[in-house]
């Protein structure tokens, strides 16, 4: 009897391990999540970000495909899919750049919708009513080394994103996600709205 129980337990553990490394299921979850988050009309959400290097910040974000527009009490960021404009309220400066994956992730928690499709090993587990997708960079040169993405298993809307950059972790908590029609002009910095700001091109 005891031997049978041990065999059953070992079989269960092996099944869990296999499930956790199931890249097909992980990609399916990410594909569905990306389709909802990256819909053609656009979407918005509230976010809270915390990390050892950058402290905490909270704000709102609008997204449309790979484009995003984020606002916090300290900064405003626009990204049109290639160029990023970052306005710092404390200095009244706008930094123009072509950001890395890690830089985009700091202000756009939904940057994973384009990142996961290449260069990452995928795994998945379940936790309560959520999927937890694990992404590990296959190339050590990737700026984002590892990601844990918690997604509701029914709606496929992300709830938390835990990101490893270098040797430190950053956690992003998301809420009030909703789809809406957002014009493309939302994701481009308009100089006339900040006439006194100094624009610094870092590209």
C-alpha cells in the first residue's frame, strides 16, 4: 500500500514538472493574452511598479500594439513603436531615445507582447485561478533576463509582471484594464503642449 502511494506521488510530481515546462501551453496563454492586450483599437490600465533600483511609482497607461503612453506623478512617456519621448517634470526636459527591451518594460508593462515571440524559453504553471508563465532569455545579452507573468485563466488579462534585469527584480501590478479606441496621435510627443521644455536627443 505504502509503495503504491509513493509511486502515485512520484507520478504526480513528474506530471507537474512536465506541465511547468510545457512551452506549447505557455505560448498559447501568451498568444491569447497578447491578442487581448494588443488589440487593434487600444486599451488602458492602472499600474504600480516597485523595484530595488527605482523605488516605487504608479500611474496610468494607454497601449495600442507596441505603442504606449504612460503617466506617473514624476514623468510622462510616449512611444510610437520606435521612438520614445520621456518628459521629466522635475527638470522640464524631454529625452528622446530608441529604448531597449528593459527600458520599455520599465514604463510599459505590456512590452512582453512582442518580446516573448523570440529569444525566450517558456514554461507555465497554475496558481489558483491564474496561469503563471515563466520566460527565460536564451541569450545572455538580452537586457530582460527573466519574466514571471501572472494571467487570469478565464479573461487572459495580466495581473502581475515580475521582471529580472541584471541582478535585480522589478514587480508591476496591473488593475482596471479595459479596451477602448485610442488614436495613434496619443503615442507621439507634441512640442506645442510643452513649449518651455528642453528636448534632448539621445539617439
